[in-house]
């Protein structure tokens, strides 16, 4: 009987604690959108640098 009482008291305490904290942080969706945006921006910068480096290397004349 003591175990049932303990579990009931623990459940009631946890539920009341959850009700007191309405703010539980941000959703993971905005974080995923930010990460995806950073990946796209990084890929774009890499592509631009690769293009400029290739153009520069091709402009060098061989002796």
C-alpha cells in the first residue's frame, strides 16, 4: 500500500510541476530551419569561392 501511495504522490507532484511551467523552450523546428539556412549559405559560399578560384587558375598562362 505504501508503494501505491508513493507513486500517487509522485505523479500528483510531477503533474502540478508541469502545470506551473508553461514555457518549456522553443520548438525544434526554428532551430532546424536556421541550421538548414546555414548549410545552404555555406554551400553557396563554397560554390562562389570554387568558381572564382577556378577562373583565376585558368587565367594563369603556362610558360
